[in-house]
């Protein structure tokens, strides 16, 4: 309850002032004439003027309002180190029990941490505190208790008190004196050319206990370097020194380079002893050598397809001399320009990404040694495509050269001539070259072809078949390289749209890109992708056997997944991804990586518990810094102008806020009292004047 006098004039105050002034003037005139009863006249005037001001006694009824305190619990990934989560849970329960005993206090408990499972931007704890107090009236905020390891990446640098007189206390998890080692990627390219070298630089940092500074130099650390999961280097490097690492990109698409440092003695955690960077390999321009032999209607199909791709540099030679023409004309006179055999197949052979023989007939234009060069080129990582016609079944076949060692099919000597429609084989249904282009149920069938060279498959995977299952398109691996063999020369019928045509452009494009090792067309591949807090692991294989994959999380935990198979050769499974960092999936022969959040998350850059990021905020608000390892401090209520912390305790401000719930008004001069007093005063004045 509270009260006071309020003035509510009956008429505007200038009018009251005018009337009062006139009354005083008349009294002055009476005083100059030595009139009697002036005191009583002045009393009557004062009563009337006071009545016009209408004074009232105001009674306010108020209810006390509870103050509001905020407990902010850090749930970011760095809190998973050591016993920090257990410390947080125990402190939270103890504080809730202590604050529940304070009647005039409401408590808000907020859990916050990084921006989702990735933690790429670090721990956003200050934003969470601002949001928690945004709707609390300034006169009711008692203060905040922040339970965290101190690794907060949005803390203000200003030393102004952002929340008024209410204190912000920091309760630190972890232990004083923690040590940590980490790897820092100083510089790394985002892209590189396939077949070219790229260089990144890194350094190892050993961070000592908080307050002692980082040990940036001194000592050594063992380093393991992995490229796409394969160990490529082990070395010992000086701590604190910048170190280069150079490698040659072997394939298009991302190449993941992972660096891992050995553990430091008494180290807090090895989670950030690993760092990774993904370098995306791109091909400068694909160089293709196309050698056309026996003329046929589809001779330009390959040329048109390869020339239509702006990323392809095509070198095309056509040998037009038919085998039946034997007029002893010298070879050097058979073309407008000399066929640079030595330059192409000896000097510059390894500059090409793909070699295509289209119905090539052996006419001794290429010496036998050059075919062996091609075999060596393929086994060392090159690519060869042979599109065969009837000549492959004869004595002048490429199968009679050194290429027979790497060709997946041997000709039987028969040429099958009959209409047929190519069909996708069982393996073809699983292979990415053909699984995406085969006609689905109800779709128009592919157009017919009329010729196929019969052969026996020696190796490789048949993707297309002709009559009676005779292999039509066979793919194979030879050493580090790849080989594809078409046992027909009738693909041009699809290009002409005969009998409805077929997906010739897509088939030949996918075939050429498989030969040049495009990652998305690998038939044996393992991929991992993190999206929306879920890790999806997918394996593509020609083997229909159930696949099992081991997934290693950034913290080192291993999860065994059994993938669910699909008809197109893929099998997949999912796993919750709630840790930031690099996930590794392994199926025994392949390794895939996926980054949750930033590849090298800010959240895990420094794992030591420290008060430094939040110290300006705490000191500006008058709060205190306490280590939970030394015990949870007691809670006291303090007045706004008093100290908010002391030995073994921290305080929450007692604001004493109230809200008005009712108002009573009582007139101090009701009309009957005013009239009575005024008449009494006037009567006294008349009586005094009459004497």
C-alpha cells in the first residue's frame, strides 16, 4: 500500500490564478484603507482557491513482483570433452534446488550451444542470453548464471554492462591447467588441376594451461598424412613451425587430405589433433586421340560427339586407304599431311586422356612396338576405347596385336548379321554407365541394330548384350587404366533416329567420362554426405552381396552400418550426425569422408576451459568467475548497490519490483466542507468589521 496527494483542478489553473489574483488585490486595497477582518477574508479566499484545485488523497494498492534469473547451460560439442557434461548436469540440478527455495524469484533455464550439429561458427552463447532476457522487464532481471567451458565465440568485447545492474556470473566446467594440441591449416587451395601438384601448409600447436600462454615453439610432433583414406606420409615436424605438404591430384572431384598429429602428454583431448582439407580436382581440358580406320556410315558419330563437348580437345586422324587397294603407293603419299606416328604414339602419348580406335584395321601404319606403348600407357592410368566392326573378326584385327593383353573380348571370327535390340545385362543394371539410361517400364524400346561381332569375354563387365546374350559393350580395368570395347559399329543408327533411335549421346558421353575416371560414374564407390543432422552413407557396387560400413565419428566412436540395397547397384544407410568435424566411412576397401559443419570447426579449435572470452561481460556486470571443479557457489539475494559476489557465494539482485493493482481516491475538500469553512470565515470577517 502507498499513498499521496494528487491535484485535479476543477477549472483551468490560469483561471484559478486570475481569480486568486483579483482576491489578493481586493485584500490589498482593504489593507490600505485599514479595513478590519482582513485575516478572515484571506482565509475565505484561500479556502475557495484550494477548493478549485480539488486536492485528493490517492491510495495505491500494489503487489510485489518476483525477480527473474536465467541459468544458461552450454550444450556445445566442446562440452563433451572429459567430465564437462556431467559437471554441467550436476551444477544445474544443485542450482535448481537452491533457487527453488527463494520465494520471490522465478528461474528460466536455457540450453544453448553451437549453430546445430556442425558448430561451424562456434558456440553462440551470448546470443542465447540476449534472447532469454529480451522480454524480462529491466526492473525484474536478477542476473544470469552461465554454465560453460568458456569457449564462447560471440562474446562481446565491450566492457559496458548490457543488462543493467544485474550481474552475470560465469560457472566454468572443466579443470584449471588443461593442455591441448591441435593442427592448424594455414593455407590450402580450393581447386587444382588433375595431374598437377598442389601445396598446402600447416602447423602443430601445443597449448599449455590457461594463463601460461601457448607453447608455440619447441619440441616435435609425429604427423600422419592421409589422402582419400590412404596413408601417404609419416614424418616428425617441429611444433609451431609452418610445414608444407605437396601432392599430385590423381582424379577429378574432391580429394580429402587429412593430417593427424600424435597425442601430447597429459592432453585434454585428441579430437582436434586432426585437420582435413578438401581440394577439388578439375581437368584442364580432356585431350582425346581418335583414330578412324575402315570407312563406314557412322564414322563421324564419335567425332561429332567429342567435338560437341567444349571441355574436350580432339585430335582426329582418319586412315582412308582400303585394304583391297594395293598399288604400292608409299605411305608418305597417302595423306595431305604425314601421319605423325612417332610423335603421337611415342613422344606425346601420355598427354592424352583417352585413345579411341574406331574400326581400325591393322595396315602396318603403326609398328607393333607402338601398340605395346599403348598397353603400357593404359596400365599406367590411361584409357582406351575400341569400337569394332567386321575387321575385328579378321586377321588384321586389333585383337592380333599387343592390345590383346588388355582387351576384354577375343573375337571368334564370326560376324552376326540380324536385327536385334541391345539389352542391358544384369551387371549393366548396376553399373552407373547404363543403369541411368535403360528404358523403364512402358517406355519405348531402343531402336534395332543389325550387326555384331561375336566374341568370348575374357575379363571385364558386360553392360550391353545382343542376341543370345553375346557381349556387346564390355568395360574393364587394366592396371591403373581402363578399357572399353564395343562389339558393333551400328551405334550410328541411334544417332540417325532409325527405328526410334536410342540414347546414343548419353551412352557414349557416360562411357567416355567413365573411361576418364569421373567420380560420379565409378561402379565401385563409397560416398558419405551430411545434411540436416543426418549422415547418409551410400555404396555403389557390382557385387549384390549385403554391404557393411564402419563409420568413425569426429570423437573417435565407431558405428557399424548395414546398408539397404537398391536395384541400381546402390545401397544406403543413415546415421545421426550430431558432432562437428570429419566423419570417416570405410567398407574394407574404400574410404569416404563427410564434414559436419565446417571441415575444421571453430568449436574444436581450442578445447581448454577458459574464462577469457566472457571476462569483459562478467566484470562489466559485477559478476564473478567460479570453477565448478571447486564446488557450486551458494546463492544469495543482494541489493542493487551492493557487491554481487563474495567468498563461496554469488548474488542475484533483489529489485523489489511492484505492480499497481488498484487505486482509491478521497477528496480532501468536499463541497459541503468547503462551503461550511468559507461561510464561517466570511461570517467571522463580518463580525470583526461590525465591532
